[in-house]
C-alpha cells in the first residue's frame, strides 16, 4: 500500500508578484507561476508518481496549478474535489492591500503581528489558528481516510492551508509553524504509516 500524500503550493500568483495580501481573493497565476506548476508536475512525473484522487481549494490559482500538474503527469481525469476548507487564510480587511501600504497605515509592528502571530486576527480576517481549525478537521475527515486506504492523494493549495497540514504531519508547535515557509510551486512528498504517522518526507522544489 502506497499511502502517498503530496502537498503542492500553487505557483506564483499575480498578487504574489504585486506584493498584495491575497487571502480569499481570486487572482490567477503569472507566467512564472504557470511554469512553477508545470515544473512541479515534471518533478512528480520523473519520480513515477501516479495519483488516485486530488483535492484543491475553491480558488483559481490552486485549481490552475493542479490542472497544470495533472497535465504534465498525464492524469487530467482523476477524481478531484474542490473545497473552500483548503482555501488560503482569509486576511479580511488586508486583502487586496499592498503590504508596504498596510505597514504605512497600521504600523510595521502591527502588520507583523497579524502576519506572524499564531492567534491574532487581522481586522475582519482569520488568525493562523483559525486556519488550522478549518483545515485540519477537513483533512482528518475527507483526505486522511483516503490515504490510509492505500490511495495516492495530491493536494494543491496555499501557503497557510498547507502549513496547517504540515503542523499536523510534522507535529510542529505553533511557534515552529510561524517560521515555516513553503515556496510557490514546491511539492512536499509524504509517505504515511498505517497509523497515519509519517514514514518519510521529501521536499521537491522547481
């Protein structure tokens, strides 16, 4: 039984390029992001990985990344579930703002607190703790059983929703999670034991 779980962060989006808080807003990939997604697909294909099911968020940048990866590995038609439970952290009133403009408005320390604390919410948005509380139950109920049944699963999602999954898989503390960075287009390859613990982990970067 493979029990393969691969997490991929979407390729660079237009708002990543423009240094904007994105959250649940829905910009698409840049040309660089498209190439990052294709490169991730090529890396997975080179390792002979095949998938039984895919999961992604309700946001186009993650869905587009998944589509490009599946095209590279020749599996465009596998069953795919889109769910907002895997969406990026909701940045609320910060969404759409340039990060430098936000610092000018609220102060560097306040914006840093919103971005890098575990349980402080930006105005109208989610803390990282809120994101974990949204993502982890969905993983436990919908994704993990599929993997433990011996299926290979691919998830295309976002920096913060994937950080929530890594927190569970790698048994990270909230403080350790705050320093975790997942690059756009990076693939985290996990193989799980029958008891859901991690047998092995590999990080693939385009």
